[in-house]
């Protein structure tokens, strides 16, 4: 592998749709290769961290077009030959037709007149026989061109230049051997070289491929490399990878042999004859993030206050030396026009530790800001960059593939037109929930959950403390900051809360990373710093969301690995300090329980009742936040007399959805087809750790035969799996649950007094429950029919509970029915 120059160098590449520089290297006069005036420019974006070059500075730069637009860069090495990268022209192992390509030379910028532009048709494209992909090396191509008349060209930006440092092989390989969340590692091969800085921020990017990396010696520029590939653009500890030119000198000479004139390989100094000298610095210096550092949570050195005449202050965040990100809704009437606001000269930005206000030079709203809440963003450019060596400091921004891990520690920060923070700072603390939970709660039924590496639909926090009664948040808008390895990222935004509660879902910022980077060319987009997927890799498995009801999501249970034994709808109902009953959350403000457990027989008074959600025994659970409510009324179905089996408990206030508290789905009757069913309760009523016993629900005919003449209408009979009968105690009246094939958990029944085998069905009370609880989550009956009538009384005589064992009685019953059939 060629070693590399520790001298100033420049990487020349073309912005999204550029032309080439003044074509001073083209001459109608044929010269011998040794006499070519190569590497001597006339006197005088995709590049990241660079600056506009002067016209005529890099006359060998070309733009390679396909379909009328810029695709890659290249360098003129002879009057009819261009050097570029193979990956620009190879798709799925096939070389693209030369006729589809053209070479554009001689234009520094096409924002103005196109005088002097040259367009050449491509006659042939040559790549090495051993090229198979950028990470396998040999990423070099030769383009043979023919002179054609000049055609009109699309508008580009100005060609840019950036000075980089060539890294030694050991240092580069060390940086690319560091682990990352998505295996951003590779093996550096002979014929590759790296250039950049550990701290990143200066690099080539998309559209720069094939452009030249040039080094200056003795007043002449030599091409040392060809822009090949990289992991992102300008990322920390991810330098750009280039194809070294020197190892391909023989191949280049062989391919263009016979052309007049051929490529120029002037004699170099001894230290450059092998390509580039041995670097003296092979240390692997790992750069740390330069953004997202705060002295303490809540003291945000990037908090920016935008002051617009006639408006309340708007809070945003400093994202680079020159740019502030803020909600576009802070500037109504000023984002719908292509013209800058008339009063922009009077706008000011206040930054922490800056005694004077900063002036604003430019407002750039997101193109979808006026109609898409998720894109409610605008960038404001400051007239003068601020010094980031002292406060203020920028916040880190996530790349599109950034995956904030469940359990990440997060905080709310002011955003937009906000009021003073209500209450203690602890109310602003949050813990991030899993993508599956968040996506299925607020997404669409049947959708696939975005896996790590794809932007999520929403980001959901669970707060460390419950809402404080009497304090309303609906005039306070928030952004969500999440911390990784001590570094804070701006993870989500929410400017339009719908009620008094803190936001339960934020719009993710990942989707806007490319737009922010494109506009600012210097915002601090940072790589993911934490990526512990867990021992089983649960976070990377493909998942889908179960169906929703008309009232939204219900019956979602987070993965047991994340929540221990937590069932988000299971409630502890504490009655008058005497006993604890099982309850099930069926709506944000309602719990369903067995009447016989709640109300003592003969009592005429309503007891004092407290309800707890998010509890699972004495041991605390991750992502579990206990919720408590008082019961303010008890509702009974009057049509069933004085002692109906089911009771609805009205809570003192609503319970917001979280992994600790989410309503279960209700089933309109019978048993869901293909479902697995369980009795959910406690083994010990003292420690109340939830346990589930597997059961089968019997058909009405079998149930009638087993309990002939003694069952009230609407009773379900269950048969426990082997060894499951004694898992749940019965005094707390446990519920009967089923999980449908689509994944939703549904409530089918509640235990009848004194029995572990009989349950009062929920289906017959659908009308009463729906009328009492407007947000009850009944599944659509399609696919879940009621039990159908099964004909006359075919029960064998004296079979009901014949042997004293339900399992033995059922076996004898089935055997008898089979013989009769």
C-alpha cells in the first residue's frame, strides 16, 4: 500500500450539480507527455468544511454527467482522458454504457454565464479487471472522451476546495477498527489511502466521488488519490478513503498507450516516487465529541432565544458556529415567501454567556414547515460566527440512522414560544421507551416497526414523576434532549401540545439531519455513542403492530425482557385497607373488577378504594413508573339485579398510556380464533408478583355438560394446562385473558366467587360497558364470532362433575360424546 504525504493537500470535488474550471489545460497543440504543462493552474457540496475556490485554480477538475445531471467528479490527465472512480460507473457488477455519460469542463460556477464551458461525449469507460466494489480496492476508472459542441448545462454551485491531512495506514486502520452501532468497520487494503482528521468536519461527500486528491511539490500539483468512499461525510474518527494513484501508473499507461498525447507522469523527487512518503505520525488519536456538553442538566449552553419585533421570545438551539435551529411556527407569515423577511435586520439572537445579541443574516424554513408538524423547523444564520471555545456550545444532532436506546436518560428543554417551567426540575426528567411500544401506540395497525438504523415514527418518553394536579403544561412547548456517554443530543421536537399534559410523543429529529447538514454545512451531526442491543439482540428483530380499535391502541404488552413481569393493564385495587382485588384497566379513566371482591355482601356503603398500576411485587422494574388513583364512583349493570358479577370503577383522573398503564382490549364474545389464553393473578396475595396460568376455554356445550343446571348465563369454563391449576390464588378474583394471533391482549372474563374454573364473560356486557365508558377498547367483531348454538341437550346422564376432577370429568365426557357420535 502506498504511504502518504504529511503535507498540505487539497481535495477537489464538485457541488451537487457543478461544472468544471476554466479549461486552461486543453490545448489544440499536441505535446509529448514529458512536456505537458500539467499540474500548473492559471494564476490567480459537497466538500465539507471547505471554501469556494478561485476560478482557474484547478483547471483539471471535470464533472461527469449522466442523464443531464452531475454524478461524479474526475480529473483531466490527458487531452482525451479523464481519471475517476470505478464505482461511479459499475452497477450490480455491470459497467454502464459509455453513451449515457458526458464530461463537462471549463466552468467554475454555472450560476452565471456559461461562457467557456466544454461538453465531451464519452467514448469508452475502462475499469480494472479485479474491481468488485469500493471496499475491495481497485476503485479507479479511465474515461476516454470526444469533443462535442457545447450544450446548455444545469445550474450548479461553486466548486469547492478543502485542505486535508493524509493519515498513515496504521492510524487509519485503528480508527476504522473501532466498534460502532452498525458495524462501521472495514479492512484497509493495498492501494487505498486515508485523508482527513480524527475530529472530522472536513471531508468529501456524495457527488464528490472520482474527484482528485492533489499534493503540491516544486510548484506543481500531483494527483495522489481518487475520492472513493467513506462512512458518512465529515464524521468523527471516520476519515475519507481514496484510491492511491501511484500503484496504478502501469495500468493507466497501458490503457491509454497509443493516444496522443498520453498521460503525464513527470519525474518526482525521490520521496514521492513511490507515491507518497512514509508518514511520521501513526498514532491513533481518537477524537471526542465537540458538541453536547453541558455543565449540568438544565443548564443548556446551546439554548438560543430568538427575538423578533412584535412577538414573544422563541427558544431554539445553537447547532453550529453560525446557525440556530428553531420552530418555523415562531415566524408566522415570514416562511411562506421566498423573499427574506422585511424586518430581518431587527431580529436578534441571545446566546448563553454572550453579553450582546447576535444579528440574523438569513432565515431558511424547512420546505414542508407550513403543512407538516414533524417538519416544523427553521434555520437562522447568524451574521458573524460565534467562538465555540467558550460558552455557548452547540448541541449534537443525530444522523438518520441514529437509534436512541430504550432506557436512555432524557430531559425536556424549552422550545418555541414557551412559558416558565411549571414546578420542579425533576418534572422535566424522562426515560426513553422502546421503539416497538412507541410506534405501535401512535402508528398504524399492522405496520412494521422501524428497526434500528431507520428513522422512527415517534420518540416516546416516560417521565420520572406523574403530572402534578393543578399544573397545566399546554402553554409550554418542548424539545427532547437525550444523553449518550455524557453527551446530549437533540432527539425530538414538539411545538403543538394537545392538552395540559407533558408530551407523550415527539417528532424525531433523525429525519432532518440531511437537510440541516445541507443548509448549514457545519452543524454538529454526531455518531451514535451507545449501542448495547442486549444479550439477545431483541431490538434488532422485525416486529409488527397489532390492530387498533376506534379508540386507538390497546392490549400492547412490552417485551418481558424489558419489563420483567409487568402487565400494563393489571391493577391492584385496595379496598378500605382490608383486602386487595385484581382489576383491569379498560379505558384511561376506568378499571373493571369482580363485584364480589369489591363490595361485601350486605354492605350498603361505598368503601374507600385506591387503585395502583405499574406495580409487580416488591422489586422495582425497569421502565416501570407506578401510577395511583382514587376511585370516585362504582357503576353496576342494573339489568342484572343487586349483585351482578362485574363492576366498573371510575378513577379520580385519567391515566396516560405508558408501559406501566395501558388499557387492555375487550372481546365482544366467545374466544378469539387461534388465541392463547391465560388466567392472570397473584400466587401470593401479600407480595403480589403477577403470574399467568395457561388455560383452554371450553365450548358452551362442554361447559354446560360439566356444570349442568348450576351456571348463570354468560359463564365461561376453563381447563388448566397440566400443572397450572395452583399458580393463581382465587380470592382476588383474577381475570381471564387471551392473546390474539395479531398480538393484541384481550379481556375475556373475570373470576366468579370461590372458583378458579368459572369466569363471568365480558362479551354479554358490551353494551353496558360501552355506554358507561366512552373509550372502552372493544375489538372489531370481524373474525371473532360469538359462540354459535350447538343443538339440543346431548349430555350423558350424571356426567356433570362426575369424578370430582374437571380434567377427569372432561375426559369421560369427551369419550362418551365420541361413542354417541
